């Protein structure tokens, strides 16, 4: 039975990011590919409830003991926070967003889960201040993947020029990651997604956006784009699978340009391990956006959509947008 539904590409962008993140949560920060393969054979790969036993005796960090299958990681929560912010305000409002960030992730807020280094340092900056005192660059000097987490909603609602998008992205990123490498990676990823939403193929989008990558990221992207076929394990071995954008961004580009569909892209990203949730946000956004742009149909498996615990919140915000 055909369960494909029509979906607007900009909605697919956001759903693609959030679904990929929560699909990856159960094996997030597990760095042993052999252990992941064993788990996949016995329990499956996506939408697993995090289990400390899966991490015993191998390289990894078990961070999500309070999470269940279908929950979002901190990255997904950050993406949803930006979506709700844009739905409420109609546009990006820095001080309002910083206030909402502090209220959500800070002490007494509704967020339950692991707080990474960029979030801790951002909260340390914001918590003692009045809203009118918030600095424009409140983030940590850190190049980890929190820098990319809020991008899909920003790109999805952007209606101006690419230069205006880059300026907005830099402002958003420096709220949590006041780091030039993080900003450059975010601008590259955002421009690639912007190109996809404007009709380019994924390979064309990734190539055309190279001009927006800095001198450290660009040669890595050019190298990975020479790989002729999907081999995520080889890409992971070459570039690494940790939380830094210089490791993950080439892998995102590789999987996005070679995976045959959304399901395959998300699963391949999980199989190589490491910061799978961090990579999943932009990977899921780009692949889902491209499919919807080309066919008008949703490429996200319907059974995956149904498992996102925050789906009603997402749908409400998308409706307002």
C-alpha cells in the first residue's frame, strides 16, 4: 500500500531534521561500529530506547538514560525551540530567543537531558543577566554540532537573499557557538540547504556552496566529494565521528550526495556511530527537502513520523508558519 503523502519542501526540511535526530537517539555517542552492527541485527537500528548495556565495554558515552524511544536529543530540542520561536514571533528576535533558550534549558526549565559544553557556557553567560543586557555573542568558543541544530527552521522560512541568510545564520550561531569554524560550517550547510530548496540537486547545492566554506572546511569537503559512491565507513575513518563540525560536515555531505533515499541516509549515519544526532539534523533536513522539492512527496517513513513524541508541537508550529 502506498503511504506517501504530499508535503511542502520547507515543512519537509524541518520534519526531516527532527525525525532523523530522534531516530538516532538510541545509539547516539556509541563509537563502536561493530557493537552497532550487533545491536542492529538483534534489536534494530532506529527509534531505540537508550540502554546503558549497549555501551558497556566499548568506546562511547551514555548520555540519555532519561530518554525513551521517540524523544529528541538536545540538538533536536534546540531545533524545535527555534521552530516554536519563529512560529510565535514571525521572525528571528535575538533577545526573545535568548530568553526562551535560557528559560527552556536553564534551571527550572522543562528540558530534561544531557547539557553539552556549548549549552552550559551559554547558560552561564545568560543566567545572571537581565534580558536587555544579553550580549549578541553569548555562546562558547566551541565548534561542536550545537552550531547547526537550529538552522533548518531558519533556512526554511527565509525569503531573502543568500547573503542575508548568511548574516542571520552567523547571528544565530554565535548565540551558542561564538566560534569562527562553527559559523563557517553553519553558513555552508545553510547555503546548501537554501540551494536545495531553490531547485538544485544535492550535489549541485553542495558544490555551489563551497564558496561559503572557510579555508579549513573547504578542502575537506572537496576531498570527500571526490568519493564516487556511498562508503560512510570509509568517510568516518578518514574524517572522524566526534562532535566537531570539521569531522561531521564532510560525512553529512558524503551521505547526502550518495544515499538513495531518506531512510538509507539516516540509517547509514547511525551505523558509523559517534555524534550521529549532531550530524542528523542537517543531513535529514537536506535529504528530506530534496525529495519533497523533486516529487512533492514526503520521503520520511510514515511509521517514523508517528514515533516522534513532539509531533503535535511540530505540527502546531508548522501550521502557524
